[in-house]
C-alpha cells in the first residue's frame, strides 16, 4: 500500500459545496481516527480559499481538537470571513461531522511587509544523508505492531522523516524531552505556497506530543497509553519548501494534570527558522480512558 505526496496534495484539494463551505476526504494513517494534522491542513486550505487578495499568506493559526474524527465520512468545513483589513485578513473555520463540531480554528493572513528581523540559531545536528529513514526501522520491527494496524503503519509515506536520536518505541528509556528529525516531502510539491504551508501544518502534528513522553520512558505503543491533541498553533515566519529538507526540533517544557505541552521549530538546511509550533495534549497512562477528553 502506498501513500504518496501526490495523494497528500489531493487530500488537500477540498470540494466546494457552497460559498465558504468545503468538504474534505480522509486518509487512515493507523490511529483509528482522523489524523489531527489532516484536519489542521484542510482547515488552513479552506480558510485560504476565501481570501481574495493574492498577496496575503498565512502567518498564524490556532486550532482546538474537540472530538475524534470519524474516518468513514467526509469532514465539512464552514469558514467565517471575520475581517479583511488593509494588511490582515482573519478567518474562523469550523469542522463538522455527524452534525457536531470536531475542530475549530482561527487563522490570520498578512500582506508581506519589510521590517525588523532576527531568529534563534538552529541546533547543530547530523545531516539527513547520515541518518536512516524512520520507515525502515518501523518495517524491521513490523512483527511487534498489532496485526490490524501493520499494513497501514508500514505503508509508504508522503514524507521522509529521519530522526537524529535513535529511540526504541517499544522499550523506551527516560531521556531529556528534546527530539530532532529531518523531514521532507518525497517528490515535488509544486510552486503553490499554500501547498507547502498545508503540508508543513500536516507534518507539524506528527509526533510533537511524543516529546512529553520522553522523560517518563513512555511510548504511544504502550497499550495503557491514551494520548490525543487538544490544541495546536503554528506561526509561519518565512517562505520555505517542504520538498527540501527541514529540521523539525521538538521539546516539552512541561507535563502536569494529565496534559503534556510541547513546542516545535522548523529550520531549513541553511539554518533559516521558517515556522514555530506549540501544542498541548491529553496524556493518560495506566487506566482506561473515558469516552471524550
């Protein structure tokens, strides 16, 4: 089974139903529910489709995951055009399934302006050519993945992810809550900046909450583990391409009250900071999760 970058771009091509209303398809990545990054990326595309000015690009979005998404039916996105000013446009997106809101997002788009500029330095890590694709290590241990999920989890992926640190997902040991991984789309994404931004939004939800598990020697493969994203924010700083290598740095400064908090940064190979991420999620260990978060 293959899941290509062309499949991912097609997933982002929403069907217009009415003015400000769109419908999106789903893709199972083995979680048993809609991947949060998919809803995030599709909501971004829906919001951008309502921006008439060509010179405005997403600079920030803030989303809340409210209910688990049902893979068996499409997601309908309603966009509210809150404001169109001289420099900024603001949108609110509501994602609906079964007549209920599963996700909400506020997004702001900005006309490019020149101004002050600085950034944090990129960590010094091994280059992607010296690292192994994550999917190879997963396939080597496919016998440890539940049979019902094995085909989906070991399928080809649209993104090549190469972790810098070698972690055993089945027998983790406590370590500092920081991870580094190179990531890029497998194949060309084209020249539409929205596709690059949406694919980065999709990728930004992959594994970011895992940084909060590292100090506790926990893993998502623990059958007593229940983890789910609660909210997610992205700030887009500078132009980039997701079909070129980006370093994804994630760290977790805090976990408390059955919630973990993680932050992330994306850098180009040249060390340019292109986006910052923040996410909080629910983490419950050692007891059966109740219905709903």
